[in-house]
């Protein structure tokens, strides 16, 4: 999931450089959502792994 967040971030940067503001904003929004979903999943996995020990 982090990979997809980075991919959308790169797409947003390229679109912003080329002047496509709407596409850049959309890709940045998607990248932000994917990054936060990744963070929540990583924290849940970390806490679930600690409980078994």
C-alpha cells in the first residue's frame, strides 16, 4: 500500500510541474489517503504482534 501512495505522489508532482492542477490535487489526495491507511494498518499489525508475545 505504501508503494501505491508513493506512485500517486510521484504522479501528483509530475502533474503539478506540467500544470495539471486538478489531476495533481486528485493524485495527492489519493496518496494521502493511502498513506494514512498504511499507517493505521502498520500500527494495528505492530500492536497485534506484541500481544502474542
